[in-house]
C-alpha cells in the first residue's frame, strides 16, 4: 500500500536566501520574499565569499580579503533597503568558503526550513552534474531547495496558482508531496499529480492497466487532512520524464514544479539526476526539490 504524506510535521518558519548580488539573484529574492510573507517566515540573507573573490593584481592578502568583505557588506546593505523586506525578520551572514558547503552548513546550524537560490544562464546550469553550487546544495541539504533557473521570468507572485507535483515514487518524492500539498493548501492552488511511465507496454490493454494502477497509487498517497481548495488532478503520461514534465508545465502555465531528489554519494552521480538536471535547466518556473531524509 502506498504511504501517505503527513502534513503535520511540515513548516516553513526559516528561509535561507543565498545571493551573489548578480541580476539573476533578483528572481530568487522575489520568490523568497513571496514565500516568507505567506508563511510568516524569517529570512537569513547569505553571501559566500569564494576563493575567486580574493584574487586580483596589485593586492596582497589580507588587504584584498578586507576589501572584498567590505564590498559584500555594502551590497548586502543595499539589498536590505528593499521595501518588501521591511516587514520580514532578517539576519545576515557573510562567510568565506565553498558556496555549496557553507550553504548546507548554515542550513543545519540555523535550523533552516527552506533554501532559495538562483542559477545563472545556460553555461552555469549545464554544469549541474559537475559540482556546481546548485548540485551540491540539492544533493546534501537536509531541507527543501527552491531553485530559480535561468529561464524564469521576473514576476513576483502573491501565490502559486498552479502547482505540478512530479513523482517517480522514490523516498524523496514522498517527502516532496508534503510540500506540494502544504503550498497548495496555503495558496488555494490547483494541484496536479504527475507520473511518467518510462517502460514500454506490450499493448493498449497493459498500458491502460498500468495507468489505472498508477492513478490509484497516487490517490492513495493523498492524506485525509490535506484540506485543499480543489481536488487534485491525477495525470499519467508515457515517455521521457523530463520532456513530459516540462511539456505539461508549459501547456498548463504551471507556476511551481515540485520534485523529489536523490541523496548525495558516489552512487548518486549519474542517471538518477538526469531528469532533475533537465527540468532545472529548462523550466520556466521555480522548481522545489526535496531530498529523502
């Protein structure tokens, strides 16, 4: 029997926004503010000073370190002047180190419920398999990660009107369902549960049977305390998961995709990440990923 998602243990009280002050981070800030206002969350504004920040001609360490930190502090001060931040409890942390490592460490130290971060352009997102900050954080964070990709348009949302939950029935997917339901309940959103069948059936009869079984399985996963404004739609497709997820999101003008992710480790480097990688690279809306704990 399929496990049900339990909503009683899900909360978004503390949000960590990772920013590098580049224009692409503005989308991530807008998303973080939107969620924080709806859930009354506090916001941890974080900037990581990387090794690249401390290199340059004509400067000696530690002088460059001091200059770099002061510049970051000035940029953070300008960021905090945003009027939308006035009503939100804030904390600022600027630390040196590897961004992925520092972000996940801070999330654990500060009991963070959600990490929000942007990704930069096609060149950066293509490196998702090769150790980028986004990959590192998604793999190793103990809390959900809201990623705002390079194709997401700037449009502050008071609510997510249409949410797509895509599942492969993994442990991470079941965790992700809790957040899809929580956000759908809070925003009174339309919610679609999507599973993509990759295997090829022997014929139409077997395909109909598979779709019926998957539909029943998804419905059993819904908890009795969901209290959604609209009954969730269940969609079963066949084909390549990433292609079908993106196609559905585009057709329905989905404003948030929710998916499970696979935990870090040597065996988690290859195929399990293919679908998530392609969705993050091409999605035109934010993507919330949740790793099994």
